[in-house]
């Protein structure tokens, strides 16, 4: 499988302080590879180095050491930039332009003919749901609409690689759902999507692979399936109308009992226990089963464990 | 392709500038002053048309300098402040093309404004010439609608093209717009006094080392004072085309050098 993005021991130091500048390591020896196709989520808390990584890939920052490549080309190579689209975090654009003018201008930088630029801009704006607001000045746009126009300009060249820096930032729930849907569509069209986020629920819904950064270091990386294994963690059984006597009787058999309220309890079974005997006993004692679900390692579990 | 991208960036700067309120403010102020020069001319017996030309041309130069400085220092820094630079540089747009496009766009904007103001001055002069009695007109050393005024405007345009390059250098590396304005004004004012600085040792009795140092600064600074041919033209004195040609050549070479410096500075710049 072809590689869209790769880095090798990519490191970036910043200096902080005016009178006595001190080095601060923003990214520390990042090595990873993103195969072409699919959605890659670069996750991490604020200040972990996500935006720094994306800016290094785009030559907006220069590495202190290590290398990066996009489609096998060094960052900043014009031929790589022809094949990618980028949405920066909290984008702001020329507010005196209309959405159509802005995206047409950006399309022109790819060398398309004027009529092609207009057609591409129209299509990109339609795609992000701004069809009715194309001719309004950007200064009249809401934050969510600016985010959408930012996505439109990133898609105007039909890119093979789409890089989104915090794409859900500033969006309302409907906007977030639309962007999630768009990312999945881009994936289905065979494009590679690399996005940074600290919203784990979005990553879990969208990503085929993730990398987790903490304090500039890659602390976990792989497919979502690898990181969030469902095997070996046991079961969670929730039952209602459970008497106190029944709770005491079951306590030795389960790993953990958590009262939920109004006679409802959650029973966690260990990895070696099957849920069926417990469910049968609950039913026999007059309790009613609410749910039984395997305990799985969520992305949040992995994140919290690696980031702390 | 390169020229097309440079042209797009330049056209975009022009479009941005003509929608900028600052430009309209300065333009309105300039037109008001050009029109006001008629009133001032009327209270100076016998010198009226010269005063109108003098004030009008000086206003064009000052308004041009204000536009150049206040729009020029924000050319690059505003792109960085509003983070539109991230999206732009992610496009297949080499950094040097961005800088050259920005420069040409502002020069185009300033030139259009300077020539529009010159046209307004010509209208005022034509009206004044038309309404003045013949005996007054005969006393003028140059006609009211003097085509040689175009040479002054050409020189001001060359001067502003050079000042744009100065403003762009500061816009490229400074993170403070205020500092960029101060530095650009500083270079402009010093450049207007560059002739005096070059001959500092002749004017002031100082240590020869100091005189040489100040003189060197005078030579290094853009010689903005040399673009001033207003009084010669207004008073109907001859101005050689050789001087105008050489000053345009000087402006082109100096501006190209500054543009090279801006490109080099911007190529090294990082965007956190």
C-alpha cells in the first residue's frame, strides 16, 4: 500500500521567553506512517504537538531534526501541495470577500482556468452546505460557516490527502455531524484524511488508524481495532429490581458491583467469567435484565492510560 | 504558471485594498485638500496657480505615502495575524511568488490612486484656468493644465514603489504592525533627508569619522529626496528626462533588492 505521509524521528524545538530564551520541545522524535486511503486521527490533549506535526508536514514550521514526507516528497514541495488540501485550526479568511470569491481565488492558485475555478468553488461550497450563502461576504458568516468555507477551500483541488486541524472546533452538533459525514464520504472516495482532534468520540467514529501524542511524543499508534480490543476484559451486566440480599449473595462471584439507584445495579464480570450463569441467577431471583455488554477498552481508556 | 499565480495574488491585494476603508479615508482627505488648494490659492495674489499645483502635488505625495505605509506594513503581517497564511501556503504557491504578488498588488493599488488624484488635480486646474482672466493667465510661467505635471506624478509613483518595498521588508519580519509603521516612516523621513546626510560633513563641523559614518547612512538609505521635481515643474523650470529615467532605474533596482531581502526573510519565516 502506498504511503501518504511519513515522518522519521521528527523533532521540533521552540524557544520561549524574551530575555532568557529557553528551548521547549514541541515534538519529540515522532516516527509514523499513514498509508494512502482511510482516516488517520492524530489525537492528544492541548499542547501535545498535533498542530506542530501538521505544520511541519506543510512546511509552515521547519524541523529541528528528523524528516517528514508527503507522497514521498519533502514538506513544501509544490507537487505535494497540488495533491493536498488543508484546513487550519480556527481559520479566518478575508472577510471582505464572499465565500465564492475566496474559494475561486484559492482554486486559481492551482492553475485552473477561470471558468473551472468558479465551477470548482461552487461545487466545493455546495458540498459543505453553503450553496445558499455563496455570495454573502464572509464577514457575515457565523463561526460554523467560516469553518465550512475553510473546508471548501481545502477540497477545491479534489485532493488525495486532506489535512484537517481540529475540524470540529467551533461547530454545533449539526455541524459536527455534517463534518463527520463528510470525512466518511472522503474516505469512501478513496482519499486519505488526516485530522487532529482531542474529541475522542469523533475519532472513535471516524478513524481507521490513530496516533496519540502526549507532551510531543507518540505514546500509542495503530489501528483502532488494535488499540481498542474487545477481548479479555469481561462483561458488564445491568439488572433492575435487585434486592439487597441478592446483591450480597452475588458479591463473591463478580469483580465489581456498582449501585445505579432504584434497585438497579451494574455487575462487572472478570475476563474468565461467562455472563450466562449470572443472568440466569438474576432472573431466578426475580430481577429483570436491563443489559449485558462486553467490557471493551475504549479509545478513551487507551488515551487516559497513555497520556497520564 | 508562475506569472499567473503572482498576478492572482497581486489582483487579490488590489481587490482587498480598494475595499479597505483606510484607502477611502486617505483618498477623500486628498481630494479635499486638492480642492481646498483652490481656496488657499485665491488668498495668495499672483501665485494662485503655483500654489494649487504645489499643494495638490504635495497632497498626492503625502496621501500616497500614507496609503503605502498603512497598507504596506500589513501586507504580510495581516495574513499571519488572521492565519489566512496557513491556507495560502498550503496551496502550490511558492513563498517568493506570494511576496512578489503582494508587492505588485500594492504598487498597482497605489499607482491607480496616485493617478486618480492627479486626474482630480487636473480637473481643478482646468477649471481654474478656464475661469481665470486672460491677463492673469499670461502672467503664469507654466500653463494651468501643464502636461509636465505627469512627470511629477511618475516620479511620485516610482518613489512610492520604492517605499512599498521598504514597508514590505518590515511587514515580512516584524510581528508588530506599530513597529513596522514606525520603522517605515523612519526610513521614509530619513530618505527625504538623505541628500543632507550624504553631505553631512560639509554642512556640520564634526569629527571626520562621524561625518563619514553619517554620509554612508545617507548613501545607503533610499534617496527619496531625489524624486522631488515638484518645484522645478511648478515654476516652469527644465527637468531632464535623463534624471527622470535614472531615478526610475534607481527605484527599480533598489526596490528589487529590497524585494529580494523580503523574499529571503519570508523564506526563513516559521508560522507557529
